[in-house]
């Protein structure tokens, strides 16, 4: 039995991109993406601080294959800040696909942070856009409110969750991934290798069942 983890008052749950387009039936569906919702709803009770992120692209966004004639979704092309995977159009601002899942209990979230709204820059991480320079403001928010530890949950494990975890580590947060509250786009082998590299970097993977509820 692995040990219990107690999210204290300086811990935040980051609920990453639990949006219709990343769930089955959506434009960029993550396999079993909807399965994270009941887990997140349950673990949210363990946290005094909950922040939700939303992928929020304008039409004709640079990450959309449809913005690049002759290219197809899932191809990789060079853009100003490096390689960019091209995706089907997804999470277009104001669309149903961009909405948070209706069954996600967002009532106690203290902040909803949107990312990917600059047409020329994609943003996987909830801390920095893909140019690795443009901040989303989340670091400042968490710091100013005394947060030192982040717990990540949501979609997709191999993109937004992964880059958020790496940035959070570099920014000096202690970082946990609630593994059963995440799903990825890639296959099992790709996900296992990402997990290994994150663990090596210092990210703690834990199960939702290890999270204790604080006495508040
Ligand atoms: C994401 C691909 C494109 C994510 C967002 O939330 O992981 N992945 N946009
Ligand atoms: Zn996106």
C-alpha cells in the first residue's frame, strides 16, 4: 500500500483542459478522456485551491492543420518557435467543443485560465506558451497566493499535462500527477516513456486513492 498524501493549504489542484473536444465525440478526442471527470470530481474535495485550464484557440490558429494548405492533422511542421504538431480544429473560442465538460464540477474552482489564444503561438503548458517565453500568468497567480505544490489532472497526459509538469518543476513547484485522473493521446509505450522521463525529472505520480481529505 503506497503512502497517503495530504494536499495542504499551499497545494493547488490544476485541472487541465477537461473540455468536450478532448473527450470521446470531440474534435481531438483523447481515448477515455471522459473517464477523468468522476475522478477529478472526487479528488477536488481534498483541495483548498482548484484552478481549471481551458485550451482556447481563435479560428485559423497556427496549430490547426486547416491553417496550413497541403498539410494534414498530426503532421509536424517548423514554425517560428520550433516544431509544431498540427491538430484538427479544436477548442475554438466560444464553441461547444471548447466548453468545459458539463459533468465536471467546477463550482469550487477559484481561477479558470485560458491558453492558446494567440493566433501565432500554441500553448500546451499552462505556464508558458510554446515559444517557452510568453507566460500565461499562472505562475504569478499561484506564487502570489502562496502556493508551493501543484497536483495535475486532466487531458492530455502527453501534451498539456506533461509540459505543465515540466514547467512547474522548473519554476520551483513540487509537482504531483494524479495518474488515474489523466488520459493521454499516444499509445501505452509513448505514455510509459513520458512517465519515466517525468519521474526522473522529479515529478511524483500518485493514485487518486492516496489523496487524503484535509480537515478544514
Ligand atoms: C492539447 C493538443 C492540442 C492538450 C491541446 O490539452 O493536451 N493537446 N491542444
Ligand atoms: Zn490546442
